[in-house]
C-alpha cells in the first residue's frame, strides 16, 4: 500500500506542468523503427517541454539516452536519435533519423515504460528555429512563376549553360506548382526529365486526376523521355545510390535540355545537384549558392537577411551531403577539387566508365 501511494505521488508529479518531465508507456512503431511514446503532442508539451529542448530518456529496462534533442521535425543527421513531435501524428516518437530500429536496438517490450526529463532548456533552439520553416502554396505569395516553381537553370562549374534545370514537380500537383513548372519547362526547351520522386504507377495516377494540367510533361512521358526512379529521402541508402547512378546513365542516352526534380526540388534534388555540381568541378561556394536558392525561393531565406539560419542549414543539411559524396573525413570540402570524388562516388554507385563519359559529354562544356 505504501509503495502504491509513493507511485501515485510520482505520477501526479509527472503530470504537473510545473516542471518538464513524465513517465510514459511505450509501443513499437515497426514501419519506421520508432518508439511511440503514449502521450499526445499537446499533453507532452503541457508538461513543460518545448521544441529545441535537450532531454534525458531512461527506459525501465535500464537503457538510457542523455542529451537528446526534442524537435518538431527530423532536424538531426541521418542515423542520429531524436524525440520528435511530427506534424500530422498524434503521439510523440523516439527514433533514429533513417537509422536502425531503436525498439530492437534497446531490446524493449510492451511491458516497458520510459521516463523523459528536461536536460537543458533551449539547447537546440537555434537549430529548431532555423529548420522549422514553412511556405505557402499560393502563387500570389511569390514574386514570380520561377520562384514559386523553384525553377532554375543550374549553371555552376563546367555545366553547359542553361542546359540542366532544377525544379519542383511538373506532375505531382500536391503543392499547386505542377502546371507552373510544366509551362516553364516547355519555355526552357526541356527534352528529358529525371523524376526522382515517382514511379510509373504514381505518374499515371497524377495524370488521371482532374487537376492535372501539364501537357508538356505528358508528351515527354508518352514519348519515353521521363525517367522515374522513385528515390527515398535517405541519400546514404545503397538503393538510393544505385537508382541514381542508373537514372543518370539513362539520362545521358537522351538529348537535352534536362530537368531534374523531386516534389519540392529541394532535398533529393538538392543532393543530386550537389553531386552533379561536384562532378562538374563546381566550387564549394557554387554548390552552396545553388542549393540555398531553394530556401530563398520557398522561405525567403538568404545569407543577408538571416545569416544564422542560413549557416545552420548549410552546416546541418548540405555539408553532410557533400561529405558523403567525398567519403573522406580528412578532406576539406571547402577548398578541395570535388570532381574526382564525385566521379568515384558514381562509379562506386554502379556507373560504368563508359556511362560516366557519356554523362560528361552530355552535360559538361
């Protein structure tokens, strides 16, 4: 009876919003390898937690994490753990960002529970604020069709001028941009598209919808000039690398100009153009400037108007991409000639020497 009373007092204390802490039941989310914390996001935050806090996590089986960030998005490096309140989910999750299954790693079962407590208030607040960016899908909120569509020629390194373009999707109209991209692609003379986001089934579904209004894309697709490779977000995945190498090899069989896109033209497309830029001998600064144009287009974020956020995005998102391409932690990516590393990356990902040379002849001066 005495133990029950002590436990009850502890539970009441955990529920108090006077301090950040709580004890929770847990369950396995096996699709993403996550641990579901049995608390709604609203209830969890009412206990005193704020996005950007550092938290300590201790499981009833003795496993623990010290100094884990609590974010509203996947704002950690691939493979790192985080506590996350993701938009659209009901509950808090603990998981690795595209990493191994934490439930299995920690040997948890459904009878286990977890205590989550505040480690340091606001330790990761700068990252949370820099990466918690929002944009609208209203054309009138943007200065031009090109900005709204995140559409541009990528003219860095030795890439042929106005020959290879980056954009949001010309076929998936989830963000109301497809028709704008399609119009701009036709004006730019796009003859072949590398679609990083979709497969044939998804494309056919998009084209069957009542809001599909991309006749140039439809014509290219029906003439087998769209190459759909449906990449995941995880650029470190061996399947990502193999699909990308195959897609670029196929691209080189077609005449340009070319368009490369995912849904937003920002993440998967950003990695691909970091790789292509390196392949073309672009400098670190050229790769950064091109990558960050997407953040300018979507969020109005520039180095001039918010250098702190700008630099966090570069350091937390883009530089890990470049480092992964280089595959050598001793190389200074800001001063190195990145082209030979990009070539090796493509060869190691499955491209042959002849395919590599064909790509060079297509896109490089």
